[in-house]
C-alpha cells in the first residue's frame, strides 16, 4: 500500500465536515429568519416564486452539465496517465461534491431569504429540497467507490477504500 487510502479517507472526512457545515449553516439561517421580526411590508411573492423556480432549474441543469464535463475530463486524464487513478478520482470527487453542495445550498438560502422578505412559508420548500440534496450527495466511501468505477470502468480495489 502506498498510503493513498489514508489520504483519501482524510479528504473524505474533511469533505463530510464541509457538507455538514453547509447544511447546518443553511438550517440555522432558516430558523433565524423565521423568528426574526419584520417591520416592513412583505414583497409580492409571485416574482420570488418565479426566481426560485428559475434558479432551481438552472442549478439542476448546471449540475448535470458540470457532472458530465468533470467526469469526462477525469476519464481522459485517467486514460492519459500511467499511474494509479485514485488521485484523479479523489480530486474529482472532492471538487464535484463541494460544487454540488454549494449549488444546493444556494437554492436553499435563496428560498430562506424569499420566505422572509415575502412572509411566505411555502418558500421553505427550497431549503427543504436543498437539505435533501445535501443528504443525497453526502460523502460516503460507497459514493466514492461509485465515482471511481464511473471514471475507471473498474470497481474500487479493496486496498484503495478510504479509511
């Protein structure tokens, strides 16, 4: 062994902390904005509803386009390299997970702010959906192995599993 599983494991642990912090931060903002008093007139919710829907659709499209581009580039780098692909996959997995989590959190934060300025609790669906998305992309060894297999076409060797 070359010490790579330990490095991947440490990066996976750090990635879990980042995704968890994004989720906790978003939840905190939602709670704070729901208990804050407002002394201004609420904004018309129709515009915010259109904006939230538009942002969610654009983020979802960007997620799939980004995934396709990043995974394709990683496959090309893997084909061009002679070494072990674990470093390429680790870099891809960390980068893509952080970008995905940030996009999900962005929609959730916008929904929280929209809920506050429009006094419309229905907009809290956006932070809820963002939280579900963060749970779905939460870094695990199994998801890392899926990423490895997607890039290399081979299952992750047991000696390379993050520890």
